[in-house]
């Protein structure tokens, strides 16, 4: 990724960016995969354009996924936001249950979602944003079953947040 890609995101001028498979803060791989080195460059570029990462506590990767050779955090789903426009109230991260199952090795074993509760500085209005990456599997039937389980996991978290913050608008992307 070059600065021009970060410039494109700046030109969009969104208050919140919901991304997949991006984080210099958690990405590690024993193989030193060169295709993934762009992760290390994106955060500083976004920060140069006024974006801040929510930096949730990343859920631990289950041992079964690590044992299968999955690079920890490869599918972290970061949320970047404009700190001059929004206050971050709370946030979190969760790997899906499929991670422990490791159904398709590297391709599926680290899918997750990140959520963040924001408050607009000028109005005090709040909303929740979800960035998700559903489980992949080469077999369509298995993949559909796992993605349905993932979606139910996200819905459960949305319902939990709805209980804590009744009527709060929620944005889900992935």
C-alpha cells in the first residue's frame, strides 16, 4: 500500500473507517510474509490523515489456531476514527468460535469482529460501529454454516449493546 491509497481514504473523509485484515500492532508471522508488510505502513498513513485506531484489547488467539500455523492477528478487523470529531466511549474485539475449530487452516482460523461505541463531540449523539470478517471455508456448505454462526455471534453482541444503550444506532460492515 502506498500513500495514494491512504489519500483515497482521506478524500472519502469518513468519520469512521471499518477495515479488515489490517493492524501493524498485532500482525506477526514466523514466515515474514512480504505480502503482509503493507499492514505496518497503513496505520501511520491513516494517523497522518487524522485517524486514530480504537486499539481494543485483542482477544487471545486459541492455541489450536496458532498450532495450525495461523499468524496471530492476521484478520484483526480494526476501526479507525477521527478523534477530533468523535469520542471513543468503549470498544472490544472477539474471534469467532470457528477460530478454535480451525476449519480451513490459515484461510479461516482468525476471523473476528471489532466494535466501538462513539459519541459525536458536537451533539453528544452516540452510535456503535462493527467491523467484521466472517469465516471462510472452501466447502460452501461448511462456509455457510460457519458464517451463519458468526452472524449470530455478532447479533448477540448487538443485542447486548442494545440492552446497555437502548435505541442506539448501529452500523455493521464486513
